[in-house]
C-alpha cells in the first residue's frame, strides 16, 4: 500500500516512522514534511489546507491511503476532498472535525451524549462574561471558541487577566476549573467501532513545575503507572463510545482519531477537550509503544472495517519524549538557527532514543529551526526512569542557540512508579 501523510510536525514524523517500519507500506510520501521526515518518506510540497490540491497529489502518487495529521486541514474539509476523489482517508470530515474546531459544538455534543465535562457558559457580552466569572470563581478558565493550537486557553486566579482574555476572544467559553491530573486518551474509530490506544500524559505549560504559559505541549510519557487500570474501559464507556454514537446519530459520523483530553478530578473523570487528530507530543510516546503495524488500523478506520481488526498489541516498555522549543516559544519564536548534534544522537543513542523533527528545514548540509516546537526527542526503556535518562542524554547532545526544554518530563511519575 502507498501512503501519503499530510502535515509536517513531530506527530507526522512519528506517524511516518511507524508507517516506514510497517511491511504493508510499499511507498511513503509526506506533504509538506520537514527535514527529519525526509529520511523516512519522500517529501512533496502542498498547501495542506487546499483539499483539491491534496486530492490531486494523492491521485498523482497513487496513494491507497491518505493520513491527515493536523487539525486545520481537517476542519477545512481536506479529508472530504480526498474521499470525494475515491481515495481512503484517515481523518474526520470537516463537519465531524468541529468537535475540535468549535468548543461550543463539542459542549453541545457532550451534553446530548451525557459525557461528563466541566460546566460552562458560552458568553457573547461583557456582562455575560462577568456573570460567568463570578458564578464559578477563581481559578478562572477562559477559552477562545475556535482553533488556537492549545494556546487559546487562560487559566488564572487573576480576575482582570481572565476578563481581558475573555474580551479579546470573538466567542468565549467560561468554565468550571477541573482539579486533578490530566490524561490524553486516543481512540481510532471508523464512526461505529472504537479502538482505544494506550493513555499518555502531556506537559502543557512552558516551564518546569507547570509554570509559565500554555503551549502546544512540551513533553509526554506513557504508560501512566499511577492511573487506575480500569481507566480506559471507563472512558470508553462514559466518553468515547457515546461521543462516536452521538455524532453518527446526527448524520455526521466521526472517523479517524478521537482525542479525549481528560481531567481525573476528585469527582471522577471529566473531558477537558476533544481533538480530532493525534495529539502532539503524546503520539510520539504512544506510537513508540505500539507493536501492531499501523497502516492497516488506519485503513480499517478509513474503510469502516475496524470491527474485523484484532486487539492492539503494546510493548511493556515505557516511552518519554522531551520537546526542544525555539527561543521565545510560545510567543513569536525565533527561527533559522542551526541545529547541531543530530548525528551524535543517531550514532550514540539509537535505537533506544531518537529525534523526531517538528519545525525544521534542510538548508544545504545544515538543519535549521523553522518553528516554535523544533524537535521531540523520544526514548524507550524498561521503565520511565530509564526512558527519561535516555531521552535527556540525547537532549544533552543537541545544540540549538536560545532553545528551551523542560527538565521534569515524567519525573514525578517515574519517582512514584
Ligand atoms: P484546552 O485547549 O481546552 O485543552 O486547554 C488547554 C489546557 O488548559 C488544558 O490542557 C488544561 O491544562 C487547561 N484547562 C483547560 N480547561 C480547564 C479546566 N476546566 N480546568 C482546569 N484546567 C483547564
Ligand atoms: N498535546 C496537546 C495537543 O495535541 O493538542
């Protein structure tokens, strides 16, 4: 099978890496890709938001499966355009991707499906904003309704900051604060059958100790030794299957990757958000642990045949990924700096640790930073302690002027395991 992956972040690098190791995959293309993905897939330029262009490219390379990585093309209906060209596509329709594209829509689906989530108000006037902030009290949770790459949310004890963010959003949702650790649980679905993956935890704040602003994600690990072994079954029953059933009932079935961002609160599991695609950086650790070849599962989702797939197999190994971000991320990042040490990681740390590229580009012999999150250094080990050691040993070999990374990814979980 020939596979075309759309996107060019560390998530797509992780997807391409797994697909390149799958014997069912005879040719692998990625558009637009990045400097690291070029080592495992043939890169093609494309405007990922242009459905017609993606469908043309898929036809041209003879793809038997297209995998759409990021949310923006999904919300723009790129999967619809690929399917309209008669090519199986992994990823939801534009209509179903509203589960991520509009937080208000997601709240409506959850209410209809009786899925547990934070109580919330959609506000349209400053008076409604003040009333909602007052009703919930601090800490305040203020969310922009649209896509914001994980950066549209402000959680603060400062009423003025909460109010200012609310007034800066076109449409704003104000909701109850959820205490407790967060878990990301992904499920692959064809709109009927739901296949949960293994849970992971993401680190959203920019700095150690969960300080600093929200980011797209600064690191992740899996498994979660502290989590209840029944968590996946519980979330399947209370969240994933009801949500998939509700979207099908509405005539907009969701196929692809359903990402449940969960808070494990003192009062039970609550959905913080849904995403309509693989999470980044959690995918890097989830796929590092997946033994089952990836292509046929993604094709099963695209073709509506997941009910015939055997259960997934997982390695006992733990996996940790540490994101190296540019100077000034998550503000306007500085780009164009040379990255050194990639060869040293390949020579010294492989196969237990390896570098997945996010915002990078090739410039002659040099690899340059080209985005906010630049690299996702991933490692596996017998347990989280060993996976952490290997990941940070590899991080230490990499030089990128002004770069930043967290030093505490998976630290607490490793020490408690
Ligand atoms: P979201 O874009 O909805 O995933 O929000 C980004 C991050 O903000 C989440 O991963 C949480 O860390 C935090 N957050 C969002 N909603 C809440 C909430 N209701 N209570 C506490 N933290 C939240
Ligand atoms: N890691 C958070 C996300 O992918 O949205």
